């Protein structure tokens, strides 16, 4: 008791509705309208095991949509209508740990109505769900090996089928090498898409240490805070849910220095790759958050090069 299971367990929020198709939302609203014509009552079923109570009891025809309030369903439909006015695109964020991708990522996701895919989270989710690719990833990770580029690309392909990824994807943590960038281009080409915008978050290494050591995370949503630069309204608690924030075990100076070495040697070369394609914009991520947000917003709404 008190270990945090209730905090870290799954929660139902407005964001969860993004995974449903518009048709599913309308179907559930129509079902609710029909329900209003039925008598309201409380019913008890009594009978021995095998008598059919499980057959005649309520069943979930629209997954978990019955758990949501009608207002929530209407809010999501209105959000989808607004989304239709936004440009559909695929965006990549490139930058070292602590550069601000975790802060700006949710803002970009909500602004463009696209899905936000972080490679690590995607792998953990696939393993937890026990999908075919998840089983392969689990086997590789249990051996202590690196997950192959093709497996990660396969996970992205799977995500394309989700309603929240219909208008595009925001990639965080992939690609990290030129080879990965080329494979990603091939995946998008196969389905008639392409990488539309790439945002580089530029931050001096010495600034990153203070950022990393003060970073706090709301694990369930991915919302990011900083004890100095972006503190929560209540110390140690998420602004939206009021749940406790956490500090990652690898958010230390020692770990950061190793990760920066890998970033500069492996990831930086992909900037030239995307610069040559004319889709890269470098943003000074050492500015105030609102300034960074404004520059990114302007870049996203510039005409996409054909």
C-alpha cells in the first residue's frame, strides 16, 4: 500500500479518446441517444454458475467508449473538426538530451493533431501488449542487444494504422543515424508519405547539465517540468492530474556526458542529410520557452516544400 500502483496505473483522460475513429465516436453517441428512450432502472441477476448471466449481461460493443461522458465525446469530435483545418505532416525532432523536445513535443502534437512517438516508449508499449513485433523486441532486449532499425521501422508502420496518426507523426529519438534516416525515408515513400519538417533543438553542452539535473517527469503523460525553468504549480506534482512527478535515474551529469558523446558522433550527421533536403530548421533552444514555441510554430506553418 502506498507504493504508487494507483498513481502509475492506466488512467482515462480526454487524450485517450484520440485512439478511436470518428465513426466509433458517432456510433457511441447514437447509442447514447437511443438509451435516452429506455427506462432507467437497477437490475440484479441471480443464478447458479453456467446459467447464462455472463451471456445476458452487458457487453462492450465500442471498446471502452461507454466509460466516457457525452460531453467528452462531443469535445473530441469538435477537436477533430478543428484538426481538419491544420496541415497534415510528418515532423522529426532532433536534439541532445535536455534540449526541450519533451517540453515542445506535446505542444506540436496538439497544435497539428498528430501522434507523438518516442522510440523508447513505443518499444515498451509493444512489449507490454505482446504484439508480434513486441515479442521480437523483448527477445532482443533480454539478450542485451540493440533493437534493429527494421524492427523500429516496423513499429512505426504499425502506428500509422492508429486514428491519432492519420494526419501525421512526430518522431522523437529516431532517426539517430544517416542509415536510419534513409530507411525512414523508404518507409514513408512506400505509403505515399515523406518527412515534411525537421526541427533541431540547439543547446550548448554546459547548459544541458543544469537542465537535466532539474528535470522532472509525469510518467503517465510524458509531461516535462523543471524545478527552476518550468516548475509545476505545486512542487513535485503534475499540473493536470496532481500526481507525483519523478526524476529519471539517468538524469545525471555523468550519464549526460556519455549520451552527449554519442549524440555528437552519431546523430549530428543526420542534420546535413535533412539540410540537403531543405526540410531542416535549427532553433535556439536556450531561449525562453515561449520564444522557442513561437519559432517552431512559424516553421510548421511555412509552406511545405514539394
